[in-house]
């Protein structure tokens, strides 16, 4: 490795180390500020608890209500009553025609290239 390459790698590693150290210090400072600013008064906690209790009572009241009855199903759509109109269809599958790829070669068979048995490219 040339000296200029080694110097460039050393500068890049030093820059990365400095940037990582600064980021870590800022992160720890933010954590300290966030812990100091999270004091909540008892009145705010009590107000939130009352709102949550009210919402819980409303949800429990909705849970106790019964939904309206569903209308009965029509008789023809019952799964055990199969009629001629609802008989299953017969499906006939027809395979598609085969796709044939033809490769055209220029010149065909040539003398001297038939092989040892005298045949051409008929294998």
C-alpha cells in the first residue's frame, strides 16, 4: 500500500472516531435533559386517570349491548338443497398446442464434418 493511501485511510478512520465520539456525547446529554423534564404533577395524572376511567366505562357499556338479529337466509341458498339450477359446472380443459422452435443453421451439412460413422447431424 502506498503512503498516500495509508494516510487517506488513517484520516478517514480518525474522522469516523471523532464523529462517533461527538454523537455519543450528544446522546448522553439528551438523555439527561429528558429525565429532568419529565416531572408531571399529581393533578395531571388524576385528570388523565378520570378520562381513562370514563372511556373504559363507555367501552364496557358498548360491549354489554347485543347487536340486532340478522335476517334469515333465503331457502334456495342453503348448502344442502342443490337443484338443477345450482348444479356444479363441468369444466373441460384443453391443452394449448405445443410451441415448436425451429433453429435455422446456415449451410447445412458439409463434407468432412460428418463424423466417424459417415452420418451428418442426424442424432
